[in-house]
C-alpha cells in the first residue's frame, strides 16, 4: 500500500494522499455552498493526516484561493456575485486584516493573548448563532402570521432587518449595488469589511465565517448574493494570502494541489447546490456549522483550563469537526443530486 | 433610533481612523524561521520543486500563484463538463429569495 502515500518535498513527511482529496472534496462542497474558505475545518483535518502545523495554514490558504476562484466563476454565472460590492469591500478587508494582524503582535508583547483571542472567537460565534436562529424564528413567525391572515407569504421577507436601519444613513458617496439590490452609503460596506477584516486578522482566520452573515444582516444582501460575493472576496484575499505565506516558505504546494483536485470539483457541487436550496435553508445549515465550530473551540478551551483532559478534548474536537464536515458535505451533495434529478425530470417532461 | 445609529456609526468611523495609528505604533514582530527542504530522498520533478524552494522563494511563489488558479480552473471546468453532460442547467438560477 506504499503507493497510497506521497512524500511531501518541502515538509519531508509522507502523507496519505487520498485523505487529502477527500478532505478537499468535503471543504470544497461546504465552501462553495456557504461562501467561505473553511480554515477552521481544514487545519484539524491536515493535522490528523500527519501534516506539520508550520505548513498547515499556508497550504490551506493556497488551496482555498483556487477553489474559491472556480466557485466565484460558477456563482457569477448564476448572478450571485456583486462585483462592485466585492471590490468596495476588498479595500476594507485588506486594511482591516493588516491592522488586526499588527494588533495581535502588539497584544502578544503585552501578555497572554491566546486565551483572549479564543474567548473573543467563542463570543463572536455565539453571537452569530443567536443572530442566524433569531432571524430564522422571526421570519417563520412572519410567514405564520401571513398564512393566518390569509395573505400570500412574502418570499423576500426577512427576520432581522438591521440593514434597513443602516441603509438610512446617507453619508456620501451613495452607491447603487445592482446585483444585491441595495442603495446605501459606500461607507457602510467599507466599515463592515474593515470590521470583519480586522476581526479576521485578530482571530487568525480567513473571515468568511464572519463576512457572510455580515453581508446578510448588516449590508442587506440576499443570501445567495452574500455567498457569491463573499467567495469573490475569499478568492482575492486567498491569492494574496497564498503569495504571502509561500514567500515566507510556509506552503506545501504538492499537498495544496492534491487537495485542490477534490476541492475544485467539490466547490462546483456546493455552488450548484445553492440553485436548489432556499436562502433560509442555507442560513439554517450555516447556523449549524457555526455551532459545530463553537463547540470545537469550547473543547479546546476546556483542555487549557483542565490540562488532564486536554488530549481527550483535542481528539473529540478534531473528530467533531471532521464529522461535521462529512455530514454537511453529504447533506449538501444529496440535496444537489435531488434538485438536479428534479430539474432533469422537469426538462424531460417539457420536451 | 436614527441618532443612536449615527452615533454608533461615528464611533466605528473614529475607531477605523484611529486603529491604523495604534497598530503601526506597535510595529512588526516575530523572529523569521528559515526552513530548508531535504532533497536527498527526492527525484525528478519533486527534486526540482524542492530545489526551487531552497534556491528562490520568489520564483517558488510566482509559480505557486500561477499554478493554483490554473489547476482550480482546470478541475472546476472538468466538473462543469460532467454536470453539463448530466443535464444540469449551469447558467441560471430560478430561486430568487432573500
């Protein structure tokens, strides 16, 4: 079975290459569906495959850039990408990320920063979870009220409507974002992207997990446009990140390419699945993903406070994430296959 | 409500303007670690690749930045061809919900 292992030329370790492809497919499907890079899922996966941590982040970002690019192209064809919004947000994201990264170095010099970062991350995930499920519950209540009143359910109704209040701020220049169907101050997406970029820089993550819900709840994008536009951001910032990490010698390109083979195809499946799943369906599964991510961080924190259970907590967290990745990827793929079957059957019936 | 949002926006804007100064005052940090690939067990393209890494991170980076999007697009297009062959409409999306 030696042929199932490949020697990584830079890291110098032998890796089970089918594992890389499977991991790539899983995070590709999820990334294409939710519009995020998924670093929080890839790193423990690479770790389990025996990958040195020094190369994990760079390798993850390199494969993420490639898969996000192909997902953006697919979402673009579906009309899910607001390129104007993406370009406006790019400036804020990069500036915010750099400031966040510099700030974390400053905090490191002051003292114990790891714990603070993890608690901030956990608090943020709890807030996102609350936001997503409150939104879903309020939307459901609106739907029920409409049904009870004998009215037609409004497809464009939303639960949380913070974006409507933010759109009332008319600080020039004002911009029309046609794909997203928004007219707002250009400072709104700039401020939101700076804030999400800054958080991503401080937390050491790509930012899709924060940016996607921010696009929905603060900027006011429809779910599908939020997914597509976020992927556009991930593709550009991913390429920048890949160049930066590779120049520092922290990318194992052979592993990134092997993962990319699975991820590029998986990302297409995830992106096409958004054709068949309603906006609120995407929000619901996203909320579950955030809960999984939160639990895994909580387990890591428990290990820090009670060192005797640290190893067990680490193992549970790793398997929880991998289980979550497999479960969600499978769910999205099944939904995509069911939707495609229905579409093909309808086409045949029409012909 | 409107006044509160304006005040919040002004606070965020002030922070956005102040944050870079605070961050840059902190300056950079972290000791650079030099990593060298062991090419003794490698042959062919893998050896060439590892040598390129050892000799020039710049060329290695340029090649990475070319290869990653290229491979992504190749396999993505391959998936497209398969899905198109199956009969999935890859040009439009009927669902238009928030």
